[in-house]
């Protein structure tokens, strides 16, 4: 009645979307109907049920564990009390056999009612729990975890693909003595990934539970989220002893040598975390701030408010065993790329060896937040250095995966077959990054496994004036994007050497006026490629700061924030108009580099990728004039080739000027004709 003979491959007939829908229905049903409705209780009962199914499959070789005959299915569907009771009795008997063999739950039985038990089993009809390509148990926990997180303070969680990649890149090996901690545990995703890694190394359920209970530790400040984390973990461990403890990981009193939860500074082999991030949430308590190097000013005494992600980066490093401990942490892109956060990167290089950086897809945390993030992996130094090292022989693995498996609305995205039909496979290359990292560890070329994975010498980071660590900055470092690899007969010209100035105005309050003969249009970044610039903002020529905003014919313009990297020049028709500070101005030296040639390069796909390397910012993309000045523009030594391309662009600019004036005059004439 419970099981029918079938092959494990039969599981593959259940699509990912169908399986996810079944698991969600189980959660919704229990949350609305069962006598056990807390996250911990629901998780425990579903865990018992899934372990019973696993035991039936592994012990008796019955695949799938729950294969209902049409007669049984009809009986359960019609609430046949006799049929339901008989079916539930068989399930309870199978559970007792499982628990007698594996000894996971003491003498506790299944607490679900006969109806709820039968209903859940019916949802698993035909599903292989233990031998399919998917980890059904793990998927169930992940889906439950997301539902609990949404109901508990509206929190979001780290995608399971990211947590599993982080644990793999830590090379977490509990059989060799590694432990894994997460001091900003949230709903427990990293610890669950650690448990899955234990499961891949140890086959026996009792040993998995014993090793997991010993090797995994977490802390979370929110009591409701702490309950969710424990529910998720204990569901898989089959234990009642908490793995995640409540506590403020930033407090000076946390992680002292007498901490009863087993979390102590300087003792742990592996740590993984996704701290809360955002500039709007800052820690201001001076009693907390004074304990953190990254909160202190240059005098080493006065502390400033800091975002919690910055402080928790430092706290995580301090939790690691010197010389051995590794950290995988999800961190805002700005921390690894922005000029204002250079002090963090300098501190980090003094404290730790850089091992890997993965710039995560922009959709990773959407729709909850649009903050861009990276996965950073470091190893704590035996002793901190007084300054970043001048040179290191090590290499660092980097990757820029493109897909996370869902879109910006959080909806699943599936791969498409060559004929355009949607497949049942989620579109993600995060798993490919993991395989590329394994190849890198074997001293193989990671790009042969995943085209967006590569490695660079750590020295490249140390040699960069801003100590940038983001993978996108180094992705094209050996390509023509920055002119280091050029065909014969070409040279490179540093952009700063070919310009009088590269700048943008400082931000200040603008005084807009009504249109008049003494006022000029104020244009924004969206206008710079338009033929007929549309604006209702005007600036007086008598404004004391007018000259800071004005642009002149022949200057090259680049948008520097938001829609970053749009390139144009100032046509004659716009000479003397005012322009937003969101636009970088390049004043070229025509005797060194033609503005037409410069514009052509910056508009090309190669030039655009070169500009993209310099983008920083976690929410709004930005580039700086300093970065633009570092670009090396490829120029042919053959003057005929150079002049031919520049001439085409110059002719195009004349046509653009003609079009701008033609559109403008036509609009003015039409308005005159329609005026009463």
C-alpha cells in the first residue's frame, strides 16, 4: 500500500516546478490545518515523514516510497475515514521501523493526525526522496524556510545556490576537523549547506546527525528568525538540541572564552555569512564601535557610525583560527569596488589572504533588494601585517556568473531548448562556478569549465591604487578592453595624457528660472544622445555657479551614475548649455587624440567593456573621472587608418548638428503656426 517497485529514474518525470508546488502545498496545508503550526513543529513532522520515505527506499529498495494505487488515491481524496486510518497506520509502522534502525527521535512518534499524514503522503505520491537527481529533503527545507522567513519580519534569505557555492569554496571538511559557523545566521542557509556537505561525505543518518550537531554552530539576533533557523536544521538533523542561539554578534560580550554556545573568537576553521547590509541601517552605539578597527578614525580613538556589514566582516575575521580559518561572506559590491571603501580593503589585506571573489548576478536578492553583492572568500593570516603586502605569489579565483535561476521579480527562469521551448531546467550558472573552482584547485584553467571564471595574481590587486577586488574589474584585464593586447601596428594612449581635464561639477543646490533670452537649458544624462533635447529646467547665465555647469562644443561626455557609460559629444548647438553633475566632461587635446577617435572607441563594445570594469556601487552604478583617465585608448600607428575613422565620425557629427537644428527650427515653426 505504501510503496511500489519502480526505478529511481522514475523521479525524473516530476518536473522541478511540479515538485516545488507539491512541497509548498504541504507547507500551506499544515500551516492552516494541522495541530502543529509553528515552524519548528511543522519542520519536525515533515522531517520525520521524509526520513521514513528515505528509509523505505534505502532499506527496502522500494522506489518511490509512496506509490498510491488509484483505489487508495480515490479513498484519501474522498476523506474515506477507514481508508485514511489504514493508510496512516502503515505510515506510522514504517516510521517506527525507521526510528528503531536509525535512533533519531527517541520514542517520539508522528504527531500529525491521520488525515494530515495521509494528505502529505499523497502529495509525495511518485516522488523518489533519496535517489533522484534533486535533494528532495533539502528542497523541502529550503521552500519551508522561505515561507517562514516571509512570515517572520519580512526577512529575505540567501539563495541556496549561493550558500552551497560558499561552503564548497571554503572546502569545508568536517571529517578533517573543520567546523562551520555563521554568526549572522538568519534562517540558517549556510549551515544547511554545510549539513548537505556532511551528508555527501557520510552516508549513515545517525552519523550525519552526530557530526552535524558537533560541527555546525550559529547565532541570530532576531528570536523569530532564530526559531526558523533551528526548525530548518533540526528538521534535517533529527535532533532537539538547538544549533542556532540567540545573541547580538556585534556586542563586545559575545564570543568570550566562557561563551556556553561554543562560539569563541580565534578558534573556528570555517565561517560563512550574509550580514545585513545597507547604508540606512548603521550602528551608532559607541560602546560597540570602539571595539572595531573599521569604526575608528585615523587617530585610532574616535569611532564613527558604521553599517553592520562592515563591522560584521571584521567580527567574522576575528572568529577564525589564525593561519587556518577561512571565511566566505556575501558583501555589498561597493565594499570591494568603491573608492570610499578603500580603507576596508586595505584593512582586509592586512588581516587575510584573498582566495576568491564571485560577483553575484544582480537578481540574486531581488525582489527584496536591488543591492548588488559579491561572495568573498579569505583566509586569516597567522599575524596581521602593519600594511598591505607589496607583493604576494598567490593567485585569486574570480568569477562573474550571469544567472541565478530567477528574475528581478523572484520568478523562476528556465533554460530554453534550441527550438525556443522552455525546458524544466532552471537557468543558473552558479553551479558552473563551483565546478570551475574545483578545476582551479587542480591548477587547471577555470575558464574552460565556465567562461566567466578566471584567476589572477593577487599582485594585480595589490598593484591597483584603489586595491579593487571586484571580479568585473579584472575580468578583461588581459583583453583589448584596456589595450594591453593589441594587434601589431597599434599603440596605446592613456586617456588622462590626451586631455586637458576630466571632471564633473560638485553637487550644489541649483536655482532654476523661467525660459528667457538670458537663460540656457539644463540637460541631464538622458539627454546627451537626443536630437531634440527635452527639458523644463533652465539656468540663468547670471547664476554665480553657471560656469561650473556649462559644457562646450567638442567635449566628450560620459554618464557616470545610474545608466552608466552612455557616450556623446557636445554639438555646436549645445555649446554653452548647462549639464548635470551626473555627466563626466572630457576636454580633449586634439593634438594628442582626436575627439572623434575617442568617442568612437568609447562607444565600441571594447570601450564599453573597459568602462564597465570601473563601475562600482551596490545600488546605483557609478564610475569616476580618475578611472576614466586610467583607460588606455588603442590608436593605429598608420595615420591613414586613424584619419579615415575619425573623418567618418566628424562627418556624422556634422549631420547630427544639421539634424538638431532642423528639428528645432521645425518645432519652433509649427508652434508659431498653431499659436492663436
